[in-house]
């Protein structure tokens, strides 16, 4: 009964909002088309403004991956994290997640393809994808769009959150899937 109600609500919520928003705008005498065009113009201006920041970030990610630094770092940290119950295979995903969402999806897809979706590594990769954010992308887009040049503590706090999400993912996957920490 409840599942059917949720299913019906989810089916109709978007069409209802698409109807309700213009009706509310009409009642409030908002010129919807003009407001939409102004918003689109501001969005385009913002997109143009952040292009240099995005290019710089994408170049840095490419250099990090192409230079082999990510693999070297993973191999170096592998023996340290394995006794903590962290498979070394997920370290590249942990490094890539704060940098690039699409890069992280590619790495997670590869891990799931190689190890299987029901393996510990597959479940951990999936949990990591849903637990952390693309910190540097967010900083680049949000701070770059408003012209903030001094990030202050934002990168450090974002990376601490990413590390916490990674460690929490490992702990949760161990707990939920009854795999004891080694």
C-alpha cells in the first residue's frame, strides 16, 4: 500500500511541478519567459567565467594520471592500508574521487567489472562513489564562478571530509556485509 503510494507520487511529482511553477508565476505576475532568458544568460556568463579554472583542473588531473603518480602512490600506500582492511585496489578511486566525478566513475566501473558487483571491492567502490564528493571540482566551479581566489581552509576541510567518507565507507561495508576487518 505505502509502496504503491510512493510510486504514484514519484510518477506525478515532476509533471505536477512543471504545471505548478508556471501557474504560480502567472498568479504572481512574473514574466516567466523573460526570467528564464535572464537566468540562461547569467548561466552562460558564469560558464564562460569558470572555463579557465576547469581547464586548469582538468590539466592537473591528466598530469597526475599520465605521469604515473597515482599508481606510484597507490603502490606505496598499499602495504600500509591492507592491514586496516582496505584493499589497495580501491586507492586510485579514493585519490580520483575528490578530483573528477567522471574519472572516479570510470575507475569504479573498472573495479566492478574486474572484481564483480557483489565482491567486497565492488561494494566498497559503489559505497565510496555515493559517500564522497568531487571536492576540487566543486571548489573550482563554485569559487571560480563568483571570483573567489583565496580558498583559505576549504580545500583542507573538503579533503578531510573525503578521507572521512572513504574510511566510513570501508567501515560500513565491513559492517553491513559481515566482513570482519583483518
